[in-house]
C-alpha cells in the first residue's frame, strides 16, 4: 500500500486593526526539520515472506521524485533465531531479488524469508539506512512483536444480485482468538476483445496475411492487487466470526466477469494497537476523521531510531500468520455477465486490397483488418474490413497475453 502523508499546519486568522487601518502579515514560525520523517511499511508474516518498504515524507511543495533509500537489516527472535534481509547490493552485500518477473533495483525495500519462523515466539526488526556505498546513516529497531493468533478462512462465496446488476463476494471466517483483522486481495481475470481477427497487416510491404494457426489478440489476462487499507474487528460481537461477509462487489458489465475470474484473499490477525493505528489512517484517508484527529506523524510508532531518537518514524509493524483462500467465477457456467460494448460498427472501413495507400492510411490511424470480402467467386479477397485497433487488440484494455501459470482454461 502506498500512502501519502501531508502535514497539517493550523492557520491563525489575521487581525484587522480598524483604528489604524493596517494589516500585519502573518508569518508563522514552523519547526525546522533536518531530515524528513521515515515511513516504514510492512509486517512480519510468519510462515511466508516479509517485505519491508521505506520512504520519506514528501513536502507538499516538493516536485522532485523521492530519492532511493538503501537499507539492510534482520529479524531477531527471542529463541535466538536470526533472519537476514535481502534486497540490495552493496560491497559485501547480496544480489538483487527476483520477484514476479521483475528485478528490484534494491532501493527502498528489504524482504525476509520468514517461512520457518515459529508463531509462539516474539520477534523484533532491526534495520539500518545506508549510503549508496554501504555506510550506515541511522539504525532502527521495533518493539518486540507477539504474532497474533492465526484466523481461519472457512470459505469464499459469491452471490448474484440481479436488481443491482452486481456480483457480491463474501468471506466466512473465524478468528481463533484474534479480534482485529486486516485483509488484502488480488484478482486475475480472462477477457476478450470485441473482434477476433485472424489477419495481420504488414506495414513494410503493405500486404495482409492470414494467421489462423497463430494466437490472436483476442484473449488477454489482467491482474489487480488492492492497495486499500482493509481492516475490521469482531471486538463488539459475541462470536469472533463472520458469515459470508460481503467485502467486494463487481458490476455485471465489468470485464472481470466476462470469461473466468479468480480472487485470492489473505487475512491476518492484528494487535489492538496496530488496529487502532490503521483505523485512524483509514478514517483520515477516507475523510471520516475530524480536525482533531491525529495525523500519522502524531501517532506513536512501534519503530524507533536508536542512533537519533529525534528522527521521526511513521508506521506500525504487526506480526501475524496469514490465512489464504481463493475462488473462481466461471461465466460459462453462470452466465451472469452482460456485455456493454461501446464499439460502433459505423467506424468500420471497407478497404480494397488494390489500394495499398488506403491500407497504410487506415493503419496509421490505428485501424486493423479483421474480415476478408470475396467478390465474383474469386479465391482471393478483394477487400478487407478494418476497425479501430482497440476492438481487436485486447492488450489495449489494460491486460496482456501473459497467461497465469496453472490457469484452468488451456485452450487459448
């Protein structure tokens, strides 16, 4: 989750001295800050991978991109366990990590292999910010963190709401002793463009060939990871469970439901202090807080700078065991999706194969051929129908041709 923090300064009203008819300029004295507060994001995930992200609070008037923060650190366990962080290269350091097909530049983050940590132990995070050459700038540590009890996801389900033209996704879970929770979700879906074209235009030769034996630009896959702060509590309930909690809704005409949709939900327990911290962040980001609500910089963090106690840290770490569940929606079986095409066939163009200049003209205007027209019983087409490229190329709707590993549809 990327969160922007903006410091608020109370503005005092100017005093109008009517007798003298003078206006005195208001020049508030602001505290000088030698180094911007450090923002720490991440949780210790017992039994999985832990990622720590660092950034600096950016001034409202600052226009330059944030500079890189180089960091190294480790997680310490009360039982003597030590897990070294990875994610950058400095002299004597380690190689860059490879994740989801992208090599990280190593700056601003660390990741830890916490798959073998025990949930019955307390843990503490230690890290240092570095110069690009590897020299220590400042060192930080967190409080000792007791992993919250692991919740259980009993299942995910969906319900169809015809009157609202929406599909609702519900979560059934129980807390196993945890009363405060945070959850995230990720989605993958398969969809297709408006037209499946088996023809390819070659701008160099200004010719069109058929490609019936090759993959087309008709089917694509898209992905989304929710960046939102998603928290809830069972503290005011008699039971620490929810039955089909409707946490996500998808419109009936949404492309996510067109063919096959998959959602993965990750749920973790939180301490009450961590919940209160993120609840305040959530209310502030959604505009629900009052003018007296504390800003992130005013809320106590459980991470501190040990080399410079005056250096402010924003963020709150949590230790937990994540529960995970997933679900598919197959429109071929359910048929709830309702197409809402914006394609206008009046935009299509009939272009003669004997007019290569015309084909080049429409190609330059982002049109592609999709249908051959034969006349006078000829074996060769005399014309092709052309349509705007987004009607054919599914990638222009935000997806890609990268089929997820293990995707059930194997005929694409």
